[in-house]
């Protein structure tokens, strides 16, 4: 479903601020893979996600989604293939619109624009059913403005919006990092439920080593712009945080220095 082939990206090349963010990254994901990505600050995690999403062009290499070469396609056109949830709960929704209106916008992504009634009664029932699955009581607040909701409620709606059209690829950019632990656990549980139910191919960046181990069928760790660990299957299920730290030190030759990830 996803092929990243020898991708390079350098910011501010030829200047004192030059940063080699991706140094020949290659990654293949099969349909239905749920891959968690972890690494220290500056490891290249977000750069990889943004390169796949088309936020900026890569210097070289190829990115393919479902056998379509999207390397030269801008981000707004890649939206036909990709659903995305950002770290900031304020991103990804229109705060001045109701919950039902936000979901209606997400449902029409990729469709031609035409004059129709805003939201049909059938669509409202569908949205109500989807919201009920979140167990947050939002099914009874369809017309509530998204801007008055809590961060966790808003992030859950963003997740629902990103998956409403069952994208070819779901990108989760530390989507629970801004939430308190209890709310983060609820959003992660909802994420796992939706991903498994709809068999979505998913790439999730997280700063939490425990979450990276527990969720998904595969874990990759990045360092200095490349993938240094790729663990899956039974080996991943047996992992502990201590094992992961030891594996990082063996693969990179240095200590893992992201306190936030370790303390989580």
C-alpha cells in the first residue's frame, strides 16, 4: 500500500543551517499494516510523515501509494489517498462549525462540488451512529460547535473525519501528545478499534515507547534521518521498553536521549 524508496530531504542546503532530515529512507507497508514510529528529537519522524503527505517535495527518491507514484503530486491532491490527524487538537476541524457540519465536509472530500441540501436525515443518522462508537456522548450533540469541545473530544472527531472515507493510508502525527494520559488512552483505544475494523493501513508517530510497543503489528525506530530498527510480529509482542532501549543502543551505537519517550 505504501512504498518509500531511497528518499532524501535536506533543509537549507549549502547554508550554516543545513539539516539532512532524511538520508535514503526506504519503507514498504502492506495493506492493513499498523506501523508505529518512534525516535528522538530530530530523528526524521515528522519529516518522513510530511514527505509522504506531500507537505514539501523530497530532494530525491520515490513515494508510491497503492501502486500510484505520488512523488510529484502536491499535498491537496494526495488528500484523495490520505487521512491525517495532527498533534494539535485544534488542527483538522473547523471550530465555528457544528460536529455534523465538520463530518459532512469530511464525507465530501474528493467529491465534486454541487448544490445540494446541506446534510440529509440519513447522513445525520450515520454520523450519530459513528459518534456513538466513540463513547463520548457526542451523538447527542450533533449541532454543537466543535470549538467548545475538549481537546480529547475534538481529537476523536478529527480521527473520525480522517477515516470516514476509508483512506488508502492513515497518518497519525503524535495525535495523543497534547492530551492528558486518560484522554490519550481513550483516543488510542478508539484509533485501534477503527483501524482494525476498517483494515486501514496506518503509520503512527508517537513519543511514547509503551504505546509504540502495545499498538500496531510493526514498530520502526528512526535516528539521524533513517530507519535503524524494524520489529514486527511475535518479536514485537515480546518487546519491553528496556528491550527497545537496548536494541536502539546496539543499532545506533549511542544512548537513546529522549527523556520524554523514556518517562512515558
